[in-house]
């Protein structure tokens, strides 16, 4: 995966989180045809960019915590 593709997928991952459509790492890895580890790295990169991404066990989806 080249940098442009990786960045596009990461931006779409962020959009999925904002819209409340990211339920699991498995879901995202199947959608992007990559491993769950790659999705974890994307989430880590987004967190380093300043997004406070959390996972809610009750609703079973990722969200951005407003501070």
C-alpha cells in the first residue's frame, strides 16, 4: 500500500468513526482488505494527530471523545 492509498484509507476510517459506522477492527480490515494490525496502526496515527478515539463496549463502536 503506498502513502497516498494509506492516507485515503486513514481519512475514510476517520470519517467512519465520526459518523458512528466503525464497529470493529475486523469490519475495517475486511473492508480495506488488510490486517487488523494495519487498522490498529491507522488508529494510532490518528490519535497521534490529536483525535481522541475511544471504543465503547456498550454500543460496540468507536467514537471521538469530545473534550
